[in-house]
C-alpha cells in the first residue's frame, strides 16, 4: 500500500491505496485520489498539477524540494563535453546543462522492497 498526502488550504487529501499495475498514470492517480477522498476529479487534478508545477518551478530556480518519507528533488549542473557523431566520427560539442536528480529516502526504498 502507498500513502500519498497532498496538503492544500482546505484539507489534507490522502490516497489510501494504489492498486498494482505496470504503469500508473496521472489520470489513475487523480481518479483514485478523487474516489478515496470524495472530491471531484477536476479539483484533484488541479491540486496534483499545481503540486508538480511548484516542484518543477522550485527546482528550476535551484532550490531543493524535500518530500518527507518520499525523496529529494535537486538540480545539478552537467558540464559541457565533446561527443562524436556516430555516423561521421566528427566531434560534436555538447553544451553544459541543468539536470534534475531525485534521491529516494529510506522509507520510500523500504516500501518498494
């Protein structure tokens, strides 16, 4: 069982059970949150979308985002390097860029194992 808590100004929304499936989409998450908490899918989708937007915005600004018992989102810098074109063998310059890292906390790792 996985428990997800999303804090909002109105109340905490708790997803009690996520059924095992090979791929769990945003629509699946929204549906289960709505059913388990007696809310409309429109409201839940708005909250979930806002949550991910805030995480993305904060990490893009260089802030770390920690979600207790889940993990830590961080931004790291990948240095520029020279690669090779596999077809011609010519060197190709790859510019430096930001990358997103996610480090799962022990509680999350234990829940998965």
